[in-house]
C-alpha cells in the first residue's frame, strides 16, 4: 500500500512557474464554471441499495453560497435504533475489537482526533478520519470520493483488510447467533438478517447524524442576532478571499473535487509521497486527477483537528495559511486569518442538543 517516491527538491524556474501558473488559473476558471452546475441549491442523495434518499432544498430563496443543514429526517425509529446498535458493535470487525464508533466517536466530534486512526492489527490508516457528522449529505464518500453512497462506503470499510478486515458471511453468522439481533431484524425486515439490511439500518442511523443549530445556520435562517460584527466580518472575508469557490453548499464543502496544490506543489517538500496522496487518480486512473481530493466539509471544523487528508496540520491557523498559498495562490495576513477563524467557529453545531467539542486536542 505504501508506495514511496523520492521527489526532487529543486525549485521550478520562474518561466516554469509562470507557465504553470497560467495553466493553474485556467484550471481554476474551469472549476469555477462547473461550480454553477454543482452548487445548485438542491442535492439529491439517492443511493443504489435502498429507497432512502434526502433532497436538500431550502424552503426560501437564499443569496448565500452556503445553505443551512436540513432538519434531521424522520426515519423509522426501530431502524435508527438498530443501526445505532450496529454502529457500536465490535462484532462487525474480524478481531471483535473495532466498531464504527471506535474511529467515529459520537460523544465528541464524530472522529477520533488522531492523525491516522488505527485499524485491524493496530496499523495506522492511510488518511485522516473524517467526521461522521453530516457525512450523509456528501454526494461522494471518502477523501477521494471512491464510494458514491453510504451503502458502498460500508462494504468497503467492512472488507478492507486494514480496517475491519471482515466479510459479510462472518458478520451474518455472528449476528444470527444473537437472539436479540434475530428478533429485531425479523420485526423490521421481511427477510431478517442480511448484508443489505445491515447496511440499510446503519445508513438510516447515519442519516440522522446531522449537527443542526450552529449559530451560522441560525443567521442564514434569518436570526440577525445570531452572529456578532466580528463573525460577520469573518464571513465576508471568507467570501472575499474566494473560499466559497470550493467550500460551499449545505456542508460548506464535500460537493466537488479539487486539486490539492493548484497554485503551488503541496507535495514538493515532502520526503515521501504515498499512494493515498494521489487522491482521485486512484479511482479514475486519469492523470488530471492526480492529487485531486473531495473538498472537505468545514462544518464543525473548529473541533475536528487534525486537518487535511494526511492529518498533517494541527491548527486552523496553519490550515488557512496553507490553503491561501496552495489553493488560492496568495498570502493572507494574521488579522484576516483570525477573523476567518472566528467565522469558522460559528459553523460548530449540536448533536442531541449538545455542542460538539474537541475534548482531547491532538
Ligand atoms: C479503524 C478506523 C475506522 C473504522 C473502524 C471505521 N471508519 Fe469510517 N472512516 C475511517 C477513515 C480513515 C475514513 C477515510 C478513508 C478515506 O477517505 O479513504 C473513513 C471514512 C468514513 C466515511 C466517509 C466520510 C466522508 O466524509 O467521506 C463514512 C460515512 C464512514 N467512514 C462510516 C463508517 C462506518 C459506518 C463504519 C462501521 C461500519 C466505519 N466508518 C468504521 C476510519 C474508520
Ligand atoms: C480551490 C479550492 C479551494 C479553495 C479556494 C479553498 N479551499 Fe480549503 N481546502 C480545499 C481542499 C482540496 C482541501 C483539502 C486539503 C487536503 O486534504 O490535503 C481544503 C482544506 C481546508 C481546510 C482543512 C479542513 C479539514 O477538515 O481538513 C480548511 C480549514 C480550509 N480548507 C479552509 C479554507 C479557507 C478558509 C479558504 C479561503 C481562504 C479555503 N479553504 C479555500 C480546497 C479549497
């Protein structure tokens, strides 16, 4: 899995930089053009396996590039409870040591604060764990978007030898040995315990893992007192710097792909490049998708450090300096960084009425 390539540390000549910069500007414009298509304020999240789908459409006209989170969907309470039980069940992993919640901790930020979570055999995974909160609203799952639905995502994590290293027949046998599961599945699904029904219950639970009520969403919905002057200034700067070209829509990101390092080579000073750093190239095999990633959601970003696909960035301060340089091709002064961070903090939402927190800073 670990493909390591030595990279030259030589800096490109000014001529090369200029040429690259023209190309990058062209790419950036091309991406901006697709934004008009992608950022239509209605995202249909149909999935292959089953019938549940959520359409996110604001009930009122909005001029802002960011939409408030929808209400938590009213889904079958029995299936939500069953999905939650499965989400916390270590029998889903081969070793019986890991549940989904081991890496996606619901009591805090929906992830685990680690640079790389440890999977089967305690080995660190290739990329940083994203928060499970609001993930159901992303049209693609994973940093490289290789799963088009939550159902597909579950298949991959269950069977991945470095994550849960399990198989459906083993899981079905284990659950069938448990009379509580047998009874619950028989009550809710005509055909009882099956891989499809397990996936269905987990994804129904995941669709309820939204974090509404952030102060920014209250402001978007018309509560003008929800943000103070400093926070509104931060939001203005966020738009003025062009952050919303990539971080927009209902998840303030998550809905389009972008190269990491549009204006400068993010990987230039890295000693090693790993397979996971190739991003979407690993999915499509197209050269232009090398180093392309799904733009991460900025919901709850103040409590979900460490940052970036490689988990290499510890603070928002550093993250902003880096994105300004690599994604926008400009420097950003300290005051503006602080103002934007003040705005980003207003994107923290609530789960079951409690504010999300970062209990154990990395
Ligand atoms: C050992 C840690 C670990 C376990 C256990 C785990 N995950 Fe994850 N999860 C990750 C990592 C790491 C990623 C990102 C992988 C990638 O992008 O390539 C991820 C990504 C996801 C995503 C995509 C989120 C997004 O925004 O792209 C979802 C959804 C998810 N996991 C749900 C689950 C469910 C459901 C389970 C249990 C069946 C589970 N995970 C078990 C570590 C884990
Ligand atoms: C051209 C697209 C683009 C623009 C413009 C952009 N970003 Fe990003 N942003 C990304 C991508 C892609 C990543 C993921 C980088 C990685 O994983 O290596 C990212 C990562 C981040 C992260 C880390 C999130 C996390 O969970 O890891 C923050 C914070 C962030 N951006 C904020 C901003 C701010 C603030 C601005 C404006 C100053 C901005 N971005 C402009 C594409 C963009």
